[in-house]
C-alpha cells in the first residue's frame, strides 16, 4: 500500500459541468489527488439542479488535472451495454495513461429506468452487473492480445469484436458495494472495492469478504485498491452546515434503500420527512475542521488507499481551502 490519498468528489448532480471541472482543478491545486464523478442521468432532488454526462466531464477533468479519475460509479447493465462502458473506459485510459480507473455498480432506478425496461429486484441487478463485468474483462483481455471475443449469457450477448483503441495498461476495475455477498463476488471478479461512509464494523466486514474473494481467485488482497466516498457538510457555522445538508443533500438522511425510486420529485417529497437527527452516523455536519479530521482518521485507520470527499454545500472553494489547510495534512494512515 502507498500513502493515503484524498480526492475530490465532483458532484455533477449539483454543479454545471464547466464549474465541476473548474472545482476539480482548483481542488488539485490545493493538494487533492484525484477526481471521482458519478454517472447520473438525474439529480437526487430538484434543488441540486444538474446532471451532466459523466464521460464528457471526465475527459475535461483529464485535460485540466494530473491525478487519477474515474466514474464512481457507472452501471454497465441498463442504459449501457457493457461493451460500450468498456470502450469508454479504454479510451480514457489510452488518452491518460495510468490515471483512469473504472468504478462499476448495479444501478439505481433514478438513472436506469429511463430506457423503459423492466426494473428487476436487487439480486437480479447484481447478477446483471457481474455478467457485465465478465464481458468487460473478456474484452479488455482479448483486445490487449489483438483478438476478438464473443459472449452469450443470461442477460447480454456480444458478437465477435474487439476494442480497437486500447491502453498499454488496462484500467483497474472496482465494484461499488455495501453488502458482504457482493463484496466477496467482487473480490473474485475485479481489482478493487469502492464503498461509502458507513459504520466502521460494517466496512471491516466488507473488507474481510472482499479479501476472501481475492484469495479464492489467487489474487493478493494487499495489492487491491480500496476507495471510499465520504459525504460531509462543512460551513463557517454549524447552522449553515446543517442548512446545507437539509437543502442540498437530504437524500443523505434517508434511512431506507433508494434503488427503486425513479424521480427526483419523489425524492423531494420524501425529503420533507428528513430531520436533522437522521444524518447521525451518516453525514458529519460541523463547522469544526477537527471534528471532520477525527472522522476521516477513523476511515484512514481501516486501510483505505483513496478517500474522495464531497462537501454537500455550494461553498466548495471555501471548503477546499479549509480542508487543504486544516484537515487533510493531519490525517495519516
């Protein structure tokens, strides 16, 4: 394992893509090491107001920064055929060698229902994701060897083809998960793990299952990248920090599965039920940089390689300045 890196989570749900790219570059100029951006078709709630096409934005991020970057996450199984995700990722990796990673997930109805297909239950969504990962892995491997590949599975077909633009080194594949069964399957299938802020014992359990899967596949768990996305709310006062969380990121206080909800306007109605205490244990809300430092240190102690930070308010530059000066230099693995 190398040193702990802190990246910037560019929220395309909240910021115009031009502004998101500018903030990503600004964060890097202050010491942040990379950029994560999610593949959303819609924002969580209308107040967030944006939802740009992640692949375009990541290309601009690649031009404006020098660190790592990737979609954290994209679903390769509903809006996209996995071959298209593989092509998009391979192209970025070819353009920006050694910098791009591919984060994959099982999808949420908010983004994936738009194509009008049947929206399955969780188990099928996960099975679709792993079949898509199999296709992506096959395409990367065969294409790097100058060969075609084909595939016929339960959910997808791929006629004989290859990726004609390939990087010298394939991008790492990471699966986003919060469940132990999926973590173990991910360990067998991909290179690394992405998860979100959660109780420490839950994350430790995910790591154990992922490592188990890695060993079953003959891999070295110690070499696997482990990424964390942390949502937080910092502002000059506690009152402002709480107001930002309630208005900009009420979905962070919703204590129920959100994968089947289709509309930002449905989330908006549900957000009326969110109370300040609902963020407890889910989102650190404080004006005190040391409170945030302590929370991040607990995650660092678990062994993450990269932690991508999202401050839920619009006060991005002010937050970047404060954290670059008073928080990140004091967190160590």
